[in-house]
């Protein structure tokens, strides 16, 4: 049988795999043992001295399981053997298992005309003692007498089916043989051409074949080669073109032959790089975060806005310097992380909320600080300042409260509004503000079931006063008329200067014409009083037109227009009198 070239090849393969520390056992088509190598006994010492050609695989498996199973599992041994035989016949993919402190990877190749060849590769997971025991087995001379030496390998199909690159070198470090994956890895087209070259030649060739590009990794790889190729020692890694990497593992044979496995670790390197990158960016973002929080703290302390954070349990966890200033809160109180209820009680005792509306007081004093949605209100302080207090809910509970001193803004707004709504000369409401007030009075009166009257007042003979005494005197007379009107009106009524020498008065809470007429008469009399301005005794008259809200008009402009036309009737009737629209 050993004359058969196939069996010579299997023996030769066994020898070669010994060199790479890979175990081999071949079986015929009836699952009977045909051949094995020394490494097989290294991984499975229980077979040493028992294996024989023609032994059925199930007998081999029984030894294996007897060695491996504990007392509890032993009753299942027949089932395990049957499953093992089944797996052996059908195995298409490599798998791993642990045996005697080793993690063993097994791969099974069907070979036409022979049966199956199983090969095992192992990595240690065992204790140092067991490792030492294994080393001793590994030291056995695989070429001892009685162990068949292989003839030169003619067929290399089996080596070409191993995923890793294989390179066999002689003592002179010159290549004797390489497999197909090796050729692919180093861009070799002709296997024969590699014979006699050094690995460095192959390495240079691989980079040359890739064409011009970044050659820095090539020079780095050359340095690595020079360091490691001198001795067949520890595994090393070399960069290949196109960001690929190879790990080279050497195993010295006893006759000077060196077996090299070249494993493509590109993916592994890529993962390593990604991991390093992820670690770097995690470190960077941690530093950024630290910087941000320092910045945030500085901002909080120096900002012009008071900020307080209230926890979900109603504790004031944070309160910046400006908040302490704006609310006159003592540092010690806030440093003790008090509850909001306590802080509010402190403020109330000091009269903080005395000027606030009932609504704000109710809202504040019954609150634990939590809000469902953003809330804004203005809080007048005892010292006259106005704080805008804004509360926003925090995701997950609690709230953030900001305090802004809006005193100046509010004063400016008030000034602007006053200028926009009032007549500069008399201080009365101007025409547009009066119209707005009047428009608002329509539904108010309807709701309250009360009417109102609009009185339109136009001075009689004002122009001659201007002409005779000058515009400045005219101005002062207009201001005096405004005061007369304001005095004649009640608190609820509204007096306005519509423009020139025209005034208007909204008389609230009247439904009968007589009341309105009486007020009209009073206005005429009040204006007809003589007055002294800049040493001039001046007397002026006024005509008054009235419209009652009971008239159809619901529109302020229309009401005013009707009062105006009633005033013209008064002028037409000889001035100094009162007329009602529609009477
Ligand atoms: N001093 C002063 N005069 C003003 C002001 N605005 C308007 N006038 C003047 O007021 C006068 C109003 O005109 P008229 O209503 O015809 O004057 P009148 O003499 O009262 O006329 P009758 O209403 O028909 O009696 C004009 O001469 C305007 O120049 C103001 O702000 N100050």
C-alpha cells in the first residue's frame, strides 16, 4: 500500500504538517484509519500505541471519549460516538473544541479515491504544567526510525486548499516550495520562479508588482524582515500593498528545513486600528467634555442671568452667584442645598412676595418647583426691581429656573407705550388709543348690561386765541381745557385729545341720554370758565356732540363719527351747547 503515490503523498503531507505543528489522520472510505503523523499523538496522546492501520473510526473515537468524558457523561458515550462518526462523514466546515488543555480546530477534507483526511491545529488554553508535558511530546524526533519519511511532494493540491500561505525554505533560507495562497498573498504568478529566491526577494516583488504608491510601509516591512528572518523565532507581522498585512510564523524542522505559515491578518489589523481610533476618540471626547464642563461652570458663574436647578424631589441643587444677588439669598443657605419650600419660606418672611399678584403668590407658595411646561412671569421685588422668572421642565424630572433683571427693559417698554398712546401736550390719551379703548368698551358694556356715551368736544373760537396771544398761549389753553375735562369726568371715564382743539370723553355706565346730556352741559360750563394764562384773561367756549352706545353702531370709528356729526349740529345751533346724535 505504501507504494501507492497517494499514500506516499499523505505520509509526506503528515511530515510537512508536523513541521507546522498540525496533526493529521487519514481514513479510507469505510472510515478505517490509514495514516497519521506525530503531531496527532501530541494532541491526542490517548491514541499513542493504540492506533493501527484498518482501525475503525468508532474505535478511535471511543478512546478519545473515554479519556475526555467525566463519570456523569460516560453513560452517553455510545450516543456521542455515533454522532461523531456521523459528523466525520458529513463534515464540510472546520470547528473547534477543547481537549486536554488545548483549543483544537479541526478541518476534514474528502479525497477522492482515499476517503477523508482530518487535520487539527491547536492553541494552548492549558495550565503551565500541562504545557510543559506537551512540549516534551513535541520534542520527539518526527523522523525517528520506523516513522516513514516522505518522498518529494509532486502533487500539492492538498496544501493549496489550506487557507494560509505556506513557504518551505532550506537551511540557506532559499525557498524550496510555496503553496497557492502564498502566491496570491505576494502577487506571484509562477510557483517555479519562486524556487531559490529569498523571502525578501518575494516581499520586494510583491511591492514592485503593486506599482507606485506610498512606500513607507514597504521600508517599514523590510526593517521588520531584516530583524526577524535571520532567526526562525517569534512570529512577526509585515505590511503588504493595499493596506494588507501578513503574520509570518516560522517552525524549524530538524533537518534544517524551515516551514513558514503566512496568515492574512488584514481584517484583524483593521479591527485593531478601529479599536485604537475608537479609544482615541473616546479619550478626545472625554477631554472635550471636561473642557465643556469647566466652560459651563465659568459661564454659569459669570452670566448676567440667575440660574437655579430644582431636582425632581424639590431640592435647589444649584444656584449661581447672580441668582443669589438678584434674590438677596444668603450663600450659606443655598450651599446647604435646601428644599425650594424652605427657600420660598425664607423669601416670604422677608416680604419678597408682598408686591406680587395673588396669582403669582398662589402659584409660588404652593409649588415644589416642578412644572409640566415652560412658565414665565414677572416678579416685582420689594426694592422696585422686576425679575422675569422663567421655569422649564427638565427631562427626567425637576426644573431649571432663570431670573433676569428686566427692570430697565420694562421701564423702557412702559415709556415707549406711553408715548405711543398719549398726547404730548396734554398728557391725555391720543386718538388711536382712545379708539382702542372705545372698541374694547363695546363688548364690555354688552357683557355688563350697561351702556356708555361718547362725547365729542370741539372748542369754539380757538383759532382767534392762537392768532391773538400766540401759539404758546394756545398750547397752555389746550392743556387747561384737558384738566377741566379730566376734573369733570369720573374715575372710570376716559378723556382723550383727538387732535387740534378736539377732545373726546368716554362716559361709562350710562344708558339714559339725560345723564350724558348733564355731563355734556357740565363740560361746556367747565370750559366756559375764564382763565388766566401768561397774564391774559382768556375765555373760550365748546360745542359737544354725544352718541349713546345703544345706537346701532358697534364700531368705535363709527361711534366717534356719529358723535362728531352731533357736535356739528351743536355748532350749527349757535355753539356753546350740547346735541345728541339721532335726537
Ligand atoms: N396752539 C395750538 N394750536 C393748535 C394746535 N393744534 C391745532 N391748533 C389750531 O387750532 C385751530 C383749530 O381750528 P378751528 O377748529 O377752525 O378753530 P376754531 O376757531 O375753534 O373754529 P370753530 O371750531 O369753528 O369755532 C387751528 O387754528 C389750528 O392751527 C396745537 O397743538 N396748539
